[in-house]
């Protein structure tokens, strides 16, 4: 239907347009072929013209379909070309066809190469062998116009894989075959031609046979003018759809073989087949044979193709196949030879993978090794593939890495890295590959498109629907889904609660096209007054996926609370105070806005009304109640109830009992005393108090005690003979009394108690207090007492050194030295030394001590070293040293030593000793001598006496300090502070004949503390120099300032000295200075006055020179009295 108001219709698709449409006229389309002079008419149609557009649309809605253009029912499609099937029908509304091929619907997104044109009415496809068959175009709702096509696929001739025959060079007497093999549908016919003349199976020509597509010429002969077999041949392959044409020639030659290319050196892989080639040019084709000793008894074959290439095929290369091979080409005209050098290379081998299928955890680095054994003469390359896709680490942004040993590394693999990995190691001759199947166990993928399907605020229920997709081959499939929610995002913030019931994935899954799909739905009961936000996670055996936020929110209606706070507790801090504690209600149970708490309280046993306090903050969990009066330790009944905007809970809150604060006990213990004092314990006694007089809940007594230690910094030696310490080392360090206090509690029935963790020989202090449930009472009078001495600990740093004797009567000699026990536990009264003979095979024990040990020898308390003589030479000894206090003998410290032999090389210098620094002060330092170690190979003596020599750095003379024969540690005093000294130990061996030999230790540098006098004097000198420099600078500044302020500058005199005279009359003023031509000839003033030194300066101000001050300043120069000013006014 066309609207009457339309003047013309332009049909772009056909190139026609209609104008001046007239009603009730017939129209048709025509097609003309001018070359064939063919003219055809199409179908006629009538254009019904109406003037009412609305009527036109209504009438046209029922136009039945009519065929416009449809293909013939059995079309032929040519292979390799494009074919189209048409189904055009006119109707209103316009029908759209659905196409089918062999019963299967052809969709728009098909993968079979079908395409649609003309809005689906034309089916287009490239013709292949599988495109033949039944086609249908169906019109839903119009079954009577469905069309059916049977497409037959045919093709023009096309060459087979071998192609057309090739040109042939041969010699007389040979047989030649030409095959023009081609395909097509229908099957094509083959015709042969010789020099353009059709050939047939002519029995008169006995040497030519045509068999289908094959032409055979026997015993070829050469001729001229086409009489021989040497000619140009053609073949024509033809069917109804087209034809193929090929030219090929036959040349008849006659010459002996020629080696076209020297084969040279070739390489073969051990254990694999290999082919060696030699190409000869000959007519007729040469027969090629091969010579090599290794071919004897081996499996091989040889052949020659039509191009004269001779091949030797070795079925399995062995090591003895390496060498030179001679190829011999021979025909009836002669012989030619060539040499081929065969090198045998080891094969490339990748070791089999121990675990060809690996299960790996996501996030952990994945290492896939690939190391091949190959011939060292062949360079090797490695290539990695994931699936069939090559891996290029340079283009992966560091995701894939290949190490130096060709291991593929994926630092953080995910489930998407699950695949088959292949490593190929290849040389120019061969290759080897391994495959590793990797399954990466990873957390699931996030859930897809969850949303709230239904939210019911009345019954407080939400229904959530979600989908989840993953590969059916996922290493660890998803097991379940968990819903997390926030009842109020403003309150919960990052705190998500978990719905306790998960969704089972296995019950909701379906596998479609290698994809596992899970569609789940879950209904969740909600709390009133909620603004719910949900998210969902997928969970498998590895862990949880990233959460996915559920689309939309769900809000529920408010109502009164249904639950009261739990864990209510009441404590009293002061007698007029109650502290109420409870667990704040979670947001889930508020049930409405303005949620808070009502605290109710009343005295226990009272039937009166409750007093209430309201708490508006729902997050608060405590509240202080201040009572009207002080009531120590009185019980109260307290309850906490929930409320919101809708009202209070209907559940009666459970009340709890609490007590007010107990306050001060109000009682002081009397009669606190101590008796039966030991070294580490003491017994205390006190008078009992009246429990009824104690305020609050009487718990018992508490004794607080502490000690006041006086510990010297260092080892605690106070003798002063062995070490002289600096003033700093004599300071007494008292412990902080408060930090060292301890306490012990006793029951309320006790009147005595014992403390057992006291230190021996220390001053202790203690007091006692009364305790109730909260506080301590007033302290009793503090008492003091000193504990008795205890057993000391073992002596410190026991050392034993064997030395040489001074006389034969001393025999073996040992120097023993020790330090005071670290914890003396009292005053040291003496030391005892026990010497024992010690044998490796029979060590000293408690049982045999009497056999091997002698009685103890005692030494005074200030003894720190002894010289033990009378020992057997070259014998093992063990020495036990005990410290003693008034409490008894402390544990031993022992040292084992072997005495020196009697026979030594006394003429040699003693072994070099050494020293150990003990402490350093401003005017002294303490050192300990360490005798040299005896070497049985050298047999040098150790020395029988020692001394120390020292000097300040830079001095020439040594000073000496001799030690007592039993002394190892000494003090070097009388030194300057802050001075560096050179110190050496000298070991002396004095023989019976009076001969003395000495050896010195290495030089030690020791610097005393403090500041040296030279440094002090240097600082004083520097300070004085700085002060002098500062004074000189100040003096120079003063002189400079004075000169500038008081200097008079005689301008006129200086002008005359420079030969300048005034050239201006005296009545000229400053306006003449505008002329600059003669500036260099003028003075600064323009004229000269020599009355005074201030005259020239006065000219600059044009005023009274008296207005200048002596220092040349211009104060007052612009006053009214200035004489030089020009004033034209009277």
C-alpha cells in the first residue's frame, strides 16, 4: 500500500523509481540482455492507492504472502564458488524465513560459514563438499509457503596433489610415463596431444599406450620434424563446468653422469634413520650405488628418483656408520663419483617426567624443569608451550620466567594456569619434548550476578538468587556458597556476619558444553529495623572466593525490642557508688531507632519502687550510679532493660545483686614484729584485729617487704690491695625501694606468717596492712631487720697457669688466681684450696676423692692468688677453690692443669706471655698477666717471674712494675689522665747458674680516662688567641667608624691640586649644572672658594656652611636661613 500523498518512490535496490502514481494501474519489472537480445517480463502487480493513511494500514494488515522470487528446487553449486539461495515473499506484515540445512537450524552466529543477506531472505555460503544436501526456508505462521531445495555440489576439473605432468629429460630406449590426474564432478575426460595433434590409441604406433589419464611411451626414439618421440605433449582435462590444459615436453639426451653438487659433510642422529643423497645429471638417468665398509651386514636401502637423485637410506644410524661414503653414478655412457662425510651425533633426550600430572597450590611458585642431554657439538634451544600456544617470557610482563637451567617459573599461578605444558628441546638435527599436565588448586571464581529476588519487610524475609560459572575440568570445584550480611552498613562498617546455612553447589549444578553452571536460591530470615546489605562467597576445598556484592538492599520494619542485655554485673567503687556493666546489644537486636537501655536499681530486700536511669547510647556497656548517701558494702538489686522508639521489651529483665564500695578498712594492725631471722627467711607476728571493726568484706592481712642492697659497681672487692678503682667505682648504688617491693597475703584468721625469699646479709623492711575486698588499710609501723649470712656462690674466674720453679726444691709450680664470688651472701671469711691428682682414665669423684686429694689449705679473705709448689713435674692436677662465710663453705670452682716437665731448653727465651685489661681509670689501669703456653715440641720454658713495663707513647724510657711471686693482677698508678701508654709483659727465666733470659709480649696500647693536661693547655691557648683576634677586629671597626665620622674633606684644595680653576661667575647657581659639555673642566662646585675647609662643601647645599656639622652631615641644610637659595619673591 502506498500513500496517495507520496509523489514518487525511489527503489535503490533495483535502480527503479516510480513517480506520478496513478490508481488502478498494473506494474511489472523487466530484464533485458542486450548481447543475447533477450527480454523477459516479471510478475504483474497492482498498486492500490488510498487517501486515508490509517485505513491503508488497517487494510494492509491482512495481505497474504505471495511469492516474489525463489530459487529452483534442485540447484547446482560449484565447488569453491559462492552460492545463494533466495526466498522472497511479499505480505504485510512481511514474513521472515528460518533456514535449515539437513534438518539443523542455521542461526545468525553459526560457525559453519553461512551468511544472510536481504534481511535473512537470502542464504549465502562458500561451496565446499559438505555444503550439499537439503535446505529449507520455513516461515512460522505460514506453513503453506515453506520451500525446499536440494543443493548438489559439483566442480570444474582441478589437478590432484601431484599436479600436471612435469618436463622429462631422458635418453633413447627408456620408457616415459605421463599422468594427467585430475578430479571434478562430473568426472572429467582426459585427452592427450602431441605437438597440438590429438593422440589416440593407434596400434600402428606400437610404443604409445593411453590408459585413461596416463600416457606411456616405450623405447623412446629421437627424430626430426615430429617423427620422433621428442616433442611437446599436451593434455586436456574437461567436464561440463570447465577444463584444464597442461604442456610438457620430452627431451632425449645422451651423456654420461655428472655430479651436480659435492655433498660434503652431513650429520645424522644416533639411533634414527638417515638418508644420504648424491645428485647426478645424466641421460639416461644414472644408476647410483654406494660404498662404505660399515654397510656390510647393516639394514639399508638405496634408490634413484626421476631427477637423478640417488639416495642411501640407513634404517638406524649407529656409531660405526660415521665415515666417508662414496656414491657412484653410472649409465651406458660413463661413470661419476662423489664423497659424503657422515658425522654421527648423540640424540637430544629429555628425561621422562617423574610426575607428568601435577597438582599445585595457587599462589605458590610453580617450577617446571626442562633439561636435555644433547650432543655438545650441536647448539640447543628450548621452547615452552601452554596448550599449543608458545610462551614468550619477554612479552608476558614478567608473568612467565625461564631460568638459566630452562625451568619455567610462574611466581603466582592461578586456576587459569591449569593446562598442559610442553617443553621442546631441539637442535638442527632432532628434537625431544616432554608434557606436564598441571592442575592448579585455587579458590573459586567470584559468584556471578547475585541479586535480591524478593524482599518482604512484613514477614522479615529476603530471597537471594545467584549464578556461578566455572569450567567442568576445574581442579577443585566449588562445594558451597555462603551468604554474608550487614544489618546496618553505617554500624557494621567492615564487620560482616555469616548466615549459618550454606547453599550446596552439587544439588544445584548442571554441566553444559564443558561448563559447570550452578544456579542457587536461598531465603534468609531477617531482624526488624534492618537495612540489609548482602554479599556472597563461593567455597571449595582450597578456600573462599572474592566476595560478590548482592544487587539491591532489603529494609525491614521496626518494632519493640525482644531481648535484654546479658552478662549484667555490678561493682561498687566507693560507698556511695555503683558501677553497672553489661554486654552492649548487637545491632541485630535493636529492632528500631533510638535504641537504648533503662537501668533499674533498689536496695536488696526492699519492696519499694525501682529507681531508673536511661542510657541513650546503644554502644555503651557501663554506667555509674551515684547514691544519695554513703553506705559501705550494702547490697543492691540492679536490672538492665532494652528500649527503642517503639517501646520497652516485654521480657522482664533478670536482676543481679551488687554491693556498694567498701571504702577504707579503717583498722591498723598493731604488734607487728619479727623473730627467728634466718639467711633467707623470717617469721612475722602481729595482733589480731576485730573483724566487726573492719569496713567492708574483711579479706585478711598483707605484709609488704623490700630490701636495701648496697652493691658496688664491679665485682664487689673492697680490700683495695688488688685493685685501685676510680672515684666512680666507689659509689654505692641503692635500689629503688618502691620498684623492689613484694607482698604476701595471709588469711583473716592468721596472726603469724613466714617469708622465705629474702636475700642473705641484707637490710630488709616490712609493714602490714588490713585488706577488704577493694582496699588496703593504714600501714603499720615499718620494721627493719638484717638477714644472716648465707653460703656464698662459687668463686669467679678461677685460672691456673703452670710456671717454672725458682729452685729444684719447688719442683712443679702452679699459679692459681680467682675473683670474689659474684654473690657472696655475706662477708667472706676465708678461702680453701684442695689439690687433687687427676688422671684421664680415673677422674676424681666423690668416692675416690680421699685417695687422690689432699686436705684443704686455707687462705685469708683478701687472698686472690697463690703460688702452689712441691707438685710433681709433668703431672695432671685439679684444684678446687671454696669461698667461706660465717654460714659455711660455698660450692667449689675447679680448674685442671698439667705441671711443666723438669727437662727443658732453659737456654732459650721463655714463651711469650700476654696480658688482659681489667679496668681503666684516670690515673691508673689494672692488668692481669697471662703466662705463655708450654709447647712440648719447642720445650721452651714459661718463666718463673714476671713484671710489667710501660711508658707513655712518644717516650723512650720504660718504667717497670714487679709483681709478687704469687700475684698475677696488679695496678699501674701515678699516670696522667687521657694519656695513651704502651704496655708489655716480660717473662723472666732465671736459672740456677744466675743466667737470665727474657721474652716480651706484644705491645698493648692503653689510654687512661679523663682529659690530658696537654689538651687542657691547648684549649686555653686557642681560647686566648680567639679573644685577641676578637679584640683586634673590634678595635679596627671602631677606628674605621671614627675616621668616617670625623674626617674633613677639603674639596677646594683638592680641586686646585688637580689644576682645576673655577670657570663660573660667583652669581651662578645650581641650574647651570644642566650643561654637561665642560664637566671634565669644571670642579664639582663650578667655582672656587678658599675661605675655609667647609666652603666647598657649602656650595653643595647652596646654604650657610655653618649649617654643616663637623662630621659633614647635612642637618638643617634645607632651613629657611639657607643663603644660596634663589627666591624671586620679595
